[in-house]
């Protein structure tokens, strides 16, 4: 697929490199010229997973900027913060680990993963991401919701497949082994850290295996959240109480 980029002023912007990996590049902004697509708003926080899959579909089909897609959805009332937070987590997390997630899925999908409808692919990816990386979401809820999403995306004939793949992954999760580094170092590091092989090779040649692995591991670490309180509107103590109340 051909990507057209336009260089702009120095800022931060998210863009996609091969395999769905997302990088944050300082001092560069690449603007993607794309056709806009209208997305329906959701008023239910339970639809966060559905919205995440829709965003992934549009991102992969039309290469629409993630910032544009994420800003299309508004949540009224108390569900806004939690719903948007879950959507961000599912979208960025799934893209960040897509290379590894696809490797895992291929162990349980008969035939070619890419032959499945894109919605089904992303339902499976979001499901694996939740099971593998999000402890706060019960696995039974992940699998149930993933099966339900096949109906929401009019892919009901794949309901059993989605349910079966996720259940099989859950049963055999601890038995899955990544490719050995002795067999193929670049492939091993690529799947382990979810980086494209050409970038793994670049880092390894330039920094050596140990430092390259540290760089990739560090880039996958979630950044710490820093909050500055506007003391003209609220005291730090009251803000702390508010945070505890909102959990």
C-alpha cells in the first residue's frame, strides 16, 4: 500500500510503520492526506470495544490519522472519561503489539489470518490484547464481548471462529513459544517486542543485540502520567479526593 506524507513544522504526531506499529517521533510531523469518513457517535460506554475495532478498521483501510478518528467520538455524562480511556488503551495497545498478536493468532486460526474480513481480524486482535495485557478485564467478558461483536459488524458466521480461537488461546497461552533466537535472531526480537524485522536489524547492527533489545523494550513501556493542578480552581487536596472518588 502506498503512503503519501507531507512534511510539516516540528511537533509530535503518531504515524504507522509496517506491521501496524505506532511510533512517536519527536521533531517531525507527517501529515497524511486522506478522504474523511463520517463515524457515528456512541452514547454507551459498553460500546468502547466496538468503537476501538471501528477505529482500527478505518485506520488500516483508509490510513486515516488516529488523532482524527479518536476525536470523532464523544461520550456524554459520567461514562466519557472511562470509555475514552478504554478506547485509547485498546487502539494504541493493539497497534503497538500487533506483530506479536498476529503471530499468536496464526497459531490458532486455520488458514491465512489475512483472508478473514478486516473486522474479524481486529475483533480477534483486540481480544488477544485484552487477555494478554489487561488484567482488569475478566477473560470470560473479553471472549463473550468479542463473539457479540461479530454480530455488530454483520459477521455472524464468524462467531464460532472468534469464540473458538480466543478460548483456545486462553487454554494454551502458557504453552506458546516465540521463535528461538538461535534459529533467527531478528525474527525472535521482532515478535518479542513487536517491531518490524527491518527495524530490529537496523537497531541490532547499530547498537548490538543487548542495547537494541533495551531500546525496543523501553519504547513499549507505557509513559507515566503527570498531572499539574490548577490551584486557582481547586486545591491539591480536593483534587486528590476527586481522583479517589472517580477511582
